[in-house]
């Protein structure tokens, strides 16, 4: 596994590999890797001759400074995991390398960028778009591997790729979960054992919504779900939205579109957890 910290040598190596006919699969991450990230690397390995992962905690996508400073950083174990998974190249740039100057671009994703995470984390998706556009420009992958765990992010990045006319296929990969259903996340490292155990309520509730969706109206489903999660001591729902999978528009009834997803953000202590489930 080769590790590069600077853009030029990464590009030089990738140019060499591309000229030999290799295809490139790319897995961007913010590190603090877990099995969910590794599942993306494994998928990329199956579908490309070279797999590149990046580790960069992107300051411009954090609307909350405290969240940025407290974001777990575990580079040594990340590199071990990537090496174990057979990743070929890791790009671990410094903040200076990615942002020699502030990047002041603003992207417009329409309504899609203003709901759910966009509404509750102002500026978040603009920061995501800034860093992803830079990373895609540096790596120039054939395929980009993203987790459905960040459902809205996948939709935004697909739209970004469309807006920039990039010849990149997005592969959206399933969410890996803990035995109690909690979606694996780097932020789970910040949970206490009790919080982690209780956090199973989030997925349990999303599954409950799926079960009830055929017989209960959307408004009642949401108020049931909020009550269910808020009923657990120390857990507070930030939002639960039931949206159309393609447009991310809130549905009034399950019949509004063919594919429907429920998305949730929940806070426990200082940790904010997100999850989602396709319910139709
Ligand atoms: P992050 O390091 O949180 O920016 O995540 C990097 C990539 O891993 C993103 O595409 C995430 O959606 C994906 N990812 C995060 N958690 C999981 C998970 N539990 N299962 C599958 N993919 C995940």
C-alpha cells in the first residue's frame, strides 16, 4: 500500500497507473475507520484494478467547530485497516495541501440541499461539495464509492458530479450496522457504553416505521417515531423526515412516489447520530 500526503505525487502515480490501463475506484473518508468504511474498500477492490482511499477531516463541512475538534483521529489504525483490506493507495493530505487558500465557491443544489442535514447543518453540503470536487479532480476515479448511511450526501454528490459533467459512476453501498442495529459511524467512538446500547432504538424505530407504513398515515408515523426515540432517556430527535428517494421531497402519503426513505438525526449528549431506511 502506498501512502501519499501531497497532491503532485498522488497525481503522478495515478497517471502512471492509468496509462497502463488500470481502472480506479475511490473511497473518500474522514478517517476513524470502521467496518462500514472497509466494506466500501472491499467493493471498490472487486470492481476496479486499483483502489484509492483518502483520509481527510474536512474543516469546511463542519458547521459546529466543537464537532470538528472532537472528531476522532486514528491515523495509525486507519492505515492498518486499509492495508489489511488490500487498499492500493491512501491519500492523507494536510489541511494546507487541500486549502492553500480559502475556497469560497458556493454550490446550489436547490431544495435537495436545504432539507434535513442541509437545514440543520447550514453550510455543511457546500463544504462537502468543495472538498469532494477537489478530491475528484485530484484522483479522477472511474467509480466513486459512497455509503447509503449518508443518504442525502449521496444524492448531493450525484448532483455535483452531474453539474460538473464528470465521467464518474457513483456506487452507493449498504449501511453496516452494530449487532443492536446502530449504524456504524466514526462518531460512535464518542458514545458511552450505555448510550451505544440505547442507540439501537434509532434503527429499531426506523424498522417500526417500515412495518407500519402500509397501515398508518405519514404524520402519525412520524409522531410515533419521535415519541419512541424521545422516550429513551438522554435521546432527542432533531428531525425525522419521510422523503421521496429521488427528490428528497417530504411525502404526504406513501403513494406520493415509488421509492420512499425515512431519515433521522438524533442527539445523545454531545453526539449527533444520523440514520435512514428505505421503507418503500
Ligand atoms: P466518513 O468518514 O464519515 O466521511 O464516511 C466515509 C464514507 O463511508 C461515506 O461515503 C459514508 O457514507 C461511508 N460510511 C460511513 N458509515 C458507514 C456504514 N456504517 N456503512 C457503510 N458505509 C458507511
